C-alpha cells in the first residue's frame, strides 16, 4: 500500500475521508452506501477482487473457476467517483493519530470502517493447518482442489493397497454449511464426475468422512432439517460422524474420537477466527476474536471507527446475535454507511442496527438442499433450486451470472465439472 | 509417475504397448489415432489437462480463465478403453532397454511417441528469464497476468513520476503471432477495459512497445499482410519497433537497439526451444533443439521411437519444412498413429508424411486479424471473425466452446475482461 494522504488528497480540501478496509460483503456494502456522499472514500484490500465466498467450495471441488466467483473491485466501484481503490495490506491502525498503516505507507482517515473478515481457527492447534487447510481464499480453494484431484491421480498409479486406501479417504472436519457442502461435493466428484476416467481404481469407492464434534450436522437449523440433511448426505455416500471430536490432523492420518484413520486429504471447516482487527485496535474481543461493538457498530471508545462483518460481535436491537453470514455483513456495511452519512450531513443518527433474517440455506448436493425461511423449513429439490438462484443472482456482474448459471445447469445435466485443473507454481507442485 | 510395467500390464499379455509422452496437440492426436487399435496406450503428462495453447495469451491478458482453455486429459480419453493416463514427469529414456524413466519409476514400451513440445529460448541469455517471462504454460499466463495488472495497481499509488512512467511501460519482445497478440491485448486492456477505473492514472496513457529484431512483424505472412498488421497495431496504440534487437532484459529496464527504456513488465515471445527429447534420446538436433526425424517421424536409429510436434524437425515429402503450429502437430500425431497401427497389424506403412496447410491466421485485436488461406491473404473483421471461430471450434468439450464463445461476444460488446484476478500463493505475491 503506497497510498498516502497526499496522493489521495481530494481537490476539495476539508471533505471528510472514509477509509474502508476489506472488499468483502461488508466493505463493498459500506462503500456503495457512501455513493454520492460528500466524502472521499478509500477502499483498501489485499486482493484486487471481491470474492463471493459462499461458492468457494465449488472452486475447491472443480465445478467453477476462480474468476467466476470473483469480480475486480475497481470494476465494481468504477462509476462511484468519490471512491478510490488501493491494493495493499494493512499492518496496523493508530487510532490516536487516526492513521491506517501499511507495509511502506500510512493513510489518514476521518472515519474508518474495518471489514477484514475472518480466517480459520484451529482451537489452539495451529500445527494442524498444513495437514488440514481451510477454505477462505481463492488460494485455499485451488490448493484443496489440487489435493483432492491429486489424491485420485496418485491412487491410480499406486500399487500399495493400504496407501491407495488412504489416498482415497477424504475427511472434512466440521459439519456447518461449508463442511456439508464440501463433503457433498467431494462425494459427487468421486461418484459421478470421475466415473469411468480411471483404469486401476474406482473413484466411487472413495471414502468421504464428515466429522463433527457437536451432536448434529448444520446445527443452526432445526433438528428436523438437520436430520434430513444427514440422510441426504448418507444417501450420496458421505459417512457422517457426529459427536466425534478430532484429536489430531497429520499429513498421513486423522484421529477422530480416538480412532486413527489413514488419509491424505483433510479439509478444515470447523471454526473461524476473526481477523487481527481487535489487536490492531487494542479493543475488547470475544473468544472468537470478534470486536465487541456498540449498537451502531462503532468502537465503544472510538466513535469514528466502525467494525462490521465477521470481525464484529453484536447483539442487535431485537436481542439477536448477528450471525456470520454474507447477508448480515451486507446489512451491517449498508448500515454504517448510513451512520457515517448522517454524521457528515449533521443529521440524526439512524436507529440501532437490527438484523433482518431473509432465510438461511445450505446445499448438500445435486438437487439436495435445506432452507429455513421465516420459520418455515423445507428441503429437497425446491430448496436446492432456490439455493442456486439465491447464490447466482448476487454474483456481481451480468456476465458471471449467465456463465455460472450455464455451468450450474450443465453440471446438473451431465455431472461434468468444468475446472478440473491441478495448477500450482512448479515448486509448489511437490505436494501432489 | 509411479506407473510401471506391472500395474499397467494388460491381461492380454503380448499386446504391444504404446507410450505417448505429452498431452499437447500432437500427443492427443496420436492417442486418439490409436483408438480401437490392438494395443495398450499409456499417455504420460506433467499436467492433468490438455492445454489449448493458442489462446494462452487471453489468459495472460485476463480475458479468459485457465479452465476455459484446458480440459482434463482423463475426460478427453474417458471412452478410449485401451488408453491409461498417468500424471508424472519424464526424466529420461533408455532406448536400449526400451524404458521411459520418471522420478521414481520406469515404464517399458514397445512403441514410443515423444510429443513434449517446446519452451522459450533466450538465445544464450537465460539470465533474462526472470525479467522477461515467456508464455507456454498456465502458470506462465497467470504470472504475466499478475505482472500486467499489478503494474497498473502500483502505478495508481505511485507518487514518483519517473517510476510511474516505468510501471506503465509494457514491452513485448518478438513480433510473431504470440507477440503481436500479447501487444494488441495489452493495448486493449489499457485503452478500454481499465478505462475509468483508476483515479490517479490514466491507463490509456500506457506505453506498449513491440520489439522485433527482424525487418517486419508476422514474418511468416506475405509482406502486404504484415504491413497491414503493423498499421492495425499502431492504430490501437502499440509502438512497433522492427529491425531492433534487444540487448538486455532486467527487472527495471530493457535495452532495445542500444537505447535503455525503464519498464517493469517484459513479455518474451521471441524464440522457442524444443524440449529435452533430443538429449534424452542422444539424437541429432537442429539449432532449435528439434530432433531430426525420418520421413515417417521415427528416429533414424530407432524405428520404434517417434518424435512429433514442436520437438521434431521434418521436411515433408513435398519439400516443405513442417511449421511449429497446432494443426501441424495434430497431423503429425495422427500420422504416427497410422504408422504404428500398420506395423502392429502387419500392413504396409502409409506414404511419407505430407503437411496439409489449411491456412494460418494471427489476431491483432478486437475486430482486427490477418489470414492467409491457400495463398489468398486478407485482413480485417472477416479475418478476425474466422480466427475466432477457428480457435473456439476445436476447444475440447461442448461446454467450453459455448462459454468461450459467450465470453468472446460479451468482451466484444462491452470491452470487459472476465478474469482480472491477481492470484498467487502468498510467498509469490511479493513481485506484485
């Protein structure tokens, strides 16, 4: 990041500057909410794109290409003339001087929106990270894709029956939406997409284990739906192990509930940890590292600093803990934009934030999903279809919408997956 | 590669085994030509996909995603039951023992087809490789994409006018089809796609230089077409420098014809070098490292070893040097399959190879291309349209055909480019 106060200075001196860190759902919503406001907006992100994270597992299982779920940040805000995009990594925040620090530069703010998201949490076992990668970035997704596809490739040419068995064992840890989606998608890849492509192994013989420490899968849903999801998973060939904690993750095995299972591919979907924002700000955080914010998402001690999205912990005005979901992040981003606008324009602050639950869904596989909308729960093909529409519609840009919809229909009709590339720089390909 | 003689042994002992190295145009054509033959075919490649190299520059300039021009090798040969695919890297060939060596294993052959292609040649200046990457693989393409997009990002936040100028200078070395396509595509990216997305720089002010040591661009075409291509390039804002040799390529400058030009992005499209096959085989090679083969593409001293595609040097039965183009590679692959089949079936060998020239084309940019078909040369929109159809039609797989066609039309209508991602593992992102 080499933006500094000078380069980005607006000719209209005196206009307040709003710095937004993070181009995820919350950050983009905050920026868009400030369109036309009498302020200079600077959006900083490490990547040059906004990522549609809910479909990341489809990249990890070779159904979609990275570019299909990512849109250049600059293209998104192209027409918003009061917004400047800066590519760079934030290393700290100095609230006393009202400055955001990068590796080589500093940038001053009048209002700051921190929307830096979350990463994987290994519950004190960071040494598991290499063996059990999580799924938060495009690099994570292509890395997991390489491991999954590479395991079948190695199994095909492996003569040792025990090793072959281990190569064809896939373990997903954590049965929240991401874990369920990953396990279901690996099962479909093995049973359908790869069918008939190998000569020495039968990909359909792959063992796919979904391990969950809690009592049931998709615990955020009512028990009935959760049970239905479990049956659907088992129907497509996923071994669901609930109430079983993972004791170790290593390169060649996993320990589930005391039992050692030889395997070569583990995907971590068990926990998230908020980004470093609490540390940067010296703010109070909850166990998951989320900053405890005031009712308007501001920092209690710093009214001009707002924390939104997965980095914030808030119980809304209706007494409901705001969940770590994309729609909640978007609502929060939009809300803080309103708060900041009101302050700039000297108007009354909007009422405290209230999360609007438009429903939650999780997909299990082809034609299988569960949905909970305004207390009404249902599953099956209709839920799956709705899941698809809801996930395709917000994909930024008409072109991606059309292309992903086409890919989705095509995959449904043919079981084919369009992005089965094992790619990596040469020195990284060793783990194949 | 862990395939060995045992695992891959066919129950029908005594059936000849054909090993094909390389899943490019030549290798795939050879494998397909052996469909139904009474032989076991083993196809070995370092990657798990067949790459449509002629469109690689579109990945490097963010118009297409890698998966759109690559198809899993296993999916291509899924129905060819006599073919086994092995993912692995070949390290040598022992013609005396009739064995192909990999890192850990060996595999015996009765007939061998070497189709390992070509790589960049720096004419004795391998130290230029870091500063001036070439364009042969998907990793090359995403690396160049990262550099080109990253240069604009850095320029946006750069305060030093001289450095900014250098960041916005793009140099393509070599004005063959790849060089011309790259220069044209970078010009369009700068002038159209990125228009209006930056606040501190005008991407259209970028300087794009195409440097060629020879007297004209696209030297394989007649002078009239070549001149037309040059005018088209200049029209879209490419500075064409012909008759100017490159004296040095460094991280922060290039020397062209004695003049030092500060720049940060250089793309090498000046020369190719055949793969290591000649060395593996101890065979006679020409200056570009291509193995001199007999009229049936076999090795003069080893009638059961065939070299095809960019790795082979052959003057065909009509006295014409077979060019290093995809159609020529396909024809050669298909031809050696016929030769091998004839030998297996104890039939007469087919007549010596004769290259069939169906025409050559090069694209310069949106609506601009030149074509030479059976001695008839033309340019402009019709040539461009034909170029598009000819490059989209052979894309393996109906889905990619539809998606790429849609992308192509969409880009034409909107100037948008769909794959503008700067991606790299974290430790590789430093060069951004």
